[in-house]
C-alpha cells in the first residue's frame, strides 16, 4: 500500500503535464521559422502579473490613430474600455456606459444605423453600447484595399498567434531592410518575425509617429494633482504599449481569472488538508 | 449489488417507502459496498471521472444556453461568452480544460486497469463497457472541438469526416450524408452540436452499467486476488469516500492550475481564427488526447490502411480480455510482463509526441539525416500492436509468475500489498 | 397441431396461424423501416445545399503561371494557367507508373470548338486524402503539396507521393466561351 502512495500520483501527473509542456514549447519554436522570438518580460506574465494601465491607455491611442485605419476589433464594444480591469476603468463609474472617457471615445467613431423615422441607412456618432465598427464592408473589400491580404481582426490577435504577445511585438519591431539575395514580391515588406519573411502590412510604426500627451491626474481624496509624463514614442515603446492594449483586448478577464484562481487554490489547499486529516482519522484503526 | 443488505428502516415512513420502492436501501447498500481494503490511490480515478463527467454536463448545459450553432455566429458567440456572459470566461474555460482533464483521468484509469489486470475474468464486460465509454468520449470530444468554429475546428472536422470517405464504394455517399452537404458547413455544425449535447447522456447511461457491473463482480485490487473473507474488505463509506475525496481535491488543483493560469496551454492558437474553408492551416494537429491515434494513422502511407490501423488500435482494447492468457491478474506478480508494460506506456507517449509533429521532420538526429517522425511512429505502432497481439498472449503462457499471497489481509499483514 | 381447441368448434390451421404471425411481424418491420427512412434521409444534403450547385468563372484574368481559387460547393476550385514547362513535365510521365493512372489529356474537357486547352487546368483543389487544400508550386513534382499529411501532386494534379489515393478531382465543367467556364 505504502509504496504506491500519493507520491506516485504526483509523479505521474507531473510526467504527463511535463510532457505536454515540452510538446507546447517544441511546437512554438517551430512556428517562427528561422527567427528566434524574444520572450519579453511583460507585466502581465506569471501568476500574479497585471496589465499596465498607463501602457494600455497609450496602446488604445495607437490603435485609434494607427491600426484602426485597417484593423477592426470584431468582438469588442466601446463599453468594454470602461469595464473593471480595462484601460479606462474608473471606480466612479461602475457602469462603463456612464464613463465620460468611454463616451468620448465612442463619439469619436461613426457607426452605421437605421434612421428611426425614414428607415434610411445612416451613420451616427457611437455610444458606449455600440460595437467597434467594421473597417471594411466585407473581407473581399478588405483584401482588395490591401493588396490581397485581409488585415486580421485585432481583438483576439494575441490569442490567435503562436507566441501571443511576444509574437505581435516581434512583428511590429521586425521590419528591416531585406537582404540582397532575398526576392521580395511586389507590394510586400520584409519582416524577420513573419513566416516566409514577406508581409503585406507596411511597417506601421515609426519613431515619434504618435504624440503621447502629458496628463494631469487629480490626487486621491482631493490631494495634490500629479502630472504623468509619458515615455518617448519610440517604435519599441509604441509596440510594447499596443501589445499591452491588444493582450487585454484578447483576454479582458485575466485579472478576474487570476484573482479567482488564487482564492480557489487557497481553498483547495485547506480543503485537501482537511480531507487528508479526515482520511487518516477514519483509517486510523485499519491496518493497510 | 450482490450480497446481503445491511439497511434496516427505522421509522414508519422509511418502512413504507422501502416496501414500495427500495431506493433508500439501494443508496445505503451502495455506500456500504464492501471494497477491498488494499485499494491505492490509482483506484481513485473512478470517482475523479464521475466528477469530470458531472462537471462537463453542468458547464455544457450552461454554455448551450449562450452558444449559437451557426457558421456565422458560432465563433462570435464563444467570444461573447468569454467577454460578456457573467462568469462565462470561467465556465467556458472549465468546459474546454475539463475535456482534457477528463481524458487525462480516463487514460490513467485505463492504464491502471491494464496494470492490475482488471479486464480479466470475471470483469470482461466491465472492461468492455469501459472501452465503449472511452469511444463515446472520443466522439464527444471531437464533436465538441468543432463547435467554436475556429480553423482547427473546421479542418479537424474535415479530416476526421474524411475517414468515412475512405470506405470503398459507399464512402463518398456516407460522408455527404454525415456532413449534410458537399463539405463541412452549417448543416454539419448544427448536427454536431445536437449530437455533442446528446452523447454525454449516453456516456452517463454507460457509466451506470459500468458501476452496476463493478458492484456485481466486485472491485479488483492491486494484488489481483479475490476477496475471501469479510476481513479483506472495508465499507466504501467512509473509508474510500474520504480517501477518494482527498485524491479528488488534489486532482482539482491540477484542474484549477489549467483553468486559471494556463487556459490556452492545451489548445491551439489557430482555433482563435475563424474557420476559413479556403485556407488550410499549415500544421493540423488534433487535441493532445488524440495524438497517439493520429500518429498511428499517419504511420502508414495508405489511406484506408491508416484508418483501419487507427480503429484497430481501439478494437484491440475491446478484445483484450481474451488476448491476455495469463492466469494471474496483477502485474506485481508478473515481472517480465511488467517490464514490457512500462515499454508500452513509454511507446504511447512516443506516439503522442510523433502525432504532434510533421511526419517528414527529423525526430532523432543521426549523422547527416536521422530518423523521421514517420519512422519513429512506425516503430511505436508496431510495438503497440505487438504488445496486445503477441506479447500478452505469449507471456501469459511462458512467464513464471511470482507466488500469490493467500489473502488480501495476509498480504497487508506481511507488507506485500 | 393446435394445443387447445380441438374437436368441436372452429378448426385452426397451423400454417394459417403461422402465416398471421409472420405477416404481423413483417408488417411491423415494414412500418418500422418506413418510419426510420425519413429519420435517416434527413441527414443528407438539403434542397438549398444542392441548389448552390453551379458557378461561372471568367478565366481571362488568369495570367501564365498563376492560379485562380474560387469556392464551389464549399470547396476551392483551382484554375491554373500552366507554363509550357509544367505542361511538358505532365506529358513526360510514364502513365503506367502512376498510382491513379491518367494521361494529362484525360484531365481536360474540350472547349466548344472540340479542342483541349492544355494551358488551363481546372480541378477541385482538395487533397484526396483527408480534404485539406494543397499548396501550389510546391512539392517534389512541379505541382502541389498538401501540408496536412504530405501528399505530393504533379503539374497535372496527379498524386505522385504520400498517402492520398487519387488524383485531384476534375469537376464537371464546360466552356461557355473562350474565357468563361461553367462549373457544375
């Protein structure tokens, strides 16, 4: 009895999980081709990692000013920006539909609608409950406007690519001059991180492309207002900011997930300890 | 439920019910079922699997309240569940990860049965019902993986339904009949959803038979000898409910680790891309729990042969009780067979490893070239079948087994159990 | 013989009795079968699925060495304008050595003048193994390569290596004019 104890269960489970992990890693390393993708130390990595709110906010600015000319956020509504854990959440506005920042962002977009009197198809400024509008009417139009390549939806992009956040960052910072012996097709761009090294998207970022605003935030409980000086808008900085925003967009419940996970583990540790003690108590007089 | 009932109704109401429908008696007898007193933690997986099935059914019914089974909306509705439905992210993750945990547990449960000879007389039917449950689980897992309608869903469904197209003469008509069209499309998705909802209840019914069978013939145990006296047994409750309970709590920690901290680790990035019938992903892989069978399928260059071998790998499990000729159940007393069993276990992992890679890639580098995954999987496939069809029958005849203890109680006393 | 009512009263003929039993059983089987048929049949392709059967393609836009991909019945159709090199390669093969023997010419439908246009290869771009879409200008035989399980097709779409059993399928099609073909 004793030799096949819990230890062997753990060993067995560890073996299985370990081998799965190896399979995952080896698959990930195949996907990127020759280029070695850098594993960056993101603030949201690990069991206790969180999103960087300031970076997410700057990321949204980049999405709005740069990405959104071609890429949609299929699964997102404006109100999501003001949810708990989202870039523009404010404890004053638990209902994101009331959040003035979110309202202002929504108003900044035109969304299609039907006029309630005439029935005509119209466009009106967005409200927080609206979805982010489609950029192109359909995928054929999207392909036609972009040299045959459909710009992918960005709301799940960090989930839909092997490597996730690291991959998106690598693509955004992977534009280089093509080597002399490399045959680059018409309208394509050289990118070290992209499979085959030819990507239809032109380098979207360049140093100083967006202007990060200096913001004044009112102090807590009427204290001194403090000034937030933004970082310099380098390509690396912008890539890192948009990745923060897009990772949140792909996994908006990460914070809730990790918090509940911690509580669950705490419970399970105590519960399994109690069960173990009960088990020992029950079996106390049994020779086994 | 063999043996005599220990239930004695005390109150008039209890007596009244017991005369008309002895359901309380059934429950009490069930909980007092005499179990061998030497069951180890590997025997906890029956309870763990029951929990998995219940969890999948409950989360599944809830997800079906929010999911839309049409090609236009399936992908969107899953995203909506994860973003907008209260705790939808948790339930979706529990259901997706739960499928993997279910298979993890069922594989351990099966290997345990294999190791301790739990398929041997009089437990042949118990084992066969178990195999049927496993088959139904595979079908359910496959159908469920189609529902999110991502790229892997679509192309996985295309490849698997392509198996039926390989059947001579009727194959193509059969495939169209299954798909409800010329290719995987809306009719396919809707019927897959309907069947995915139905099959878990079929599994639950089969589990009922499985439990009935184990209560009829009694549980096997690590030393594989029959129960001789009452001394050899313990009441299921509280002894094994508490022991299983502890094992379940430990298992839940592994479950929770994936649900909360590694929700994507067992999935594939391509399935976050909406299904596209015009583009095949460069590297189609099934869920990890199908990888060994996928490797067997690809080990053969011929389409029909590959499919037959793959199904053959499951068929041998059904006839296993008659392949193993040994009189001794537990491999604890079969040292030679035990070694071959460990190699078999290793080969199953090798097959899984091969299934995750392209057949023509190099698996084991040697000199300039090396051994490709195709050849590694051929070796492992050969061993898989040789183990069941050659080693078990032959070893049963020739192996000199170790002496069996007189009884479970004596074995425990001598420190052999 | 009948075990009860012998003698007076109605005489029962055993063969007649058996006949009634068999007839009742047969009727039940027919009824069950008739009831099962709609249940089985409903799984097949529905009328609207069947209806989306045929399309017309303008092939004038395809240039030499290029391939057009159109969706037909949920499957991609490849229309490839083959280079002379590819045509020569397809003709140079010893047909008897092929897994699914077919000459290159047999894989074409004559146009309305009764001639074969060997430049324009029209086929269903689906691997005959498990239905993945092969990648063009790839593989060992100047043709297509299926990424799923490694089948190689030549410049005529014929299977040359790997697990697929058949050549890529030529759909039913005809030329409506020099530049327009109708598929289905």
